[in-house]
């Protein structure tokens, strides 16, 4: 078994940092926000997940103070849109760095739909979306207390959108039919959820 400390990785054996390949798959934080002048922003985040259930909370982390984290902190609101197999190319297009004020919605050919309870719109084509109000915004630090230039935003879910086509007769959301995509390793690797298996807790 290979062991190393992150700052002293054997670059001959592991020329590419395997951290993201190990912590995988990760749901994608496809976050829509609105800026102080009404500019729309939509971006995917590799570091995203649910962080609580009662009340439901989700969080995303931005490396650098990018627009999504800045706008969410400023307005106190954001929307998470579920990236699925059918939206993979559009989601990827929204990762392009555009000048502030140019909307990723338009660049990726996506229609924005109004939210019910928050100002930022949702992706109209997304089969699920969560409207959120920010409850925590934290600038992450290293174990030495130094700034890590990573910004964690946690939102409480206050509104849920689900495409009824993916709700089964017994009232469950059919995750496998939705085909959500997830981030895996390195710069280009993704996964898609197409099947599930069940296990009951002992």
C-alpha cells in the first residue's frame, strides 16, 4: 500500500494528484446565482454535497472567491440544479470562465426559469432543483491557520422542484432514471448513476 503526505507525493509514481480520484464520485454543485446588478451566473462546482437533513442543507466550496460564492454570500441566496446525463454538455459549457456580466445560461444555450422563493433563477431543463438561503459562509483555513483561498457556502433548502416524470407510483424519486452525473478524478473524469442496489441496515 502506498502512503504519502500530500505535500511530499512521489511524482514519479503519481504525477497527477489522485485526491479527487479517491474522493469519488462527488455530486456536482451546479449553482445559479444573481449578482448585485442583476447579472446571472451559473457554474458547476466539484466540491459539493448535502450536509444536513433536518432542515435540509447543502454546501459548495469555491477555490478562489469566484462569482457563485461571492454572489451567494452577497444576496444570501442560490439555486442548485441537478446535472444529468442529458445536460452533461451544457453543464460542461457553464464551466468556462466568462467575463463578469456575460451569462453562462446564454453561453450554454440554457433557458432560465424563475424560482418560487429566491431571486436566482433555476435551469429550466434541470429535472430537479433546490432553492436555498445561505446560512453559513466560511473562508477555509489550513491546520496552521493560514488562508486556504477556499470559500465554503452552506444553504438551507427552502424550495424543491422535481420533474413529476421521475416520481414513481410508490412516491419515490427514480434516481437511476434521472441519470445524475458526478465528478470523479483529475480534470476530465465523470460518472453517471444508471443503476442502484439496496442494503438494509442491520
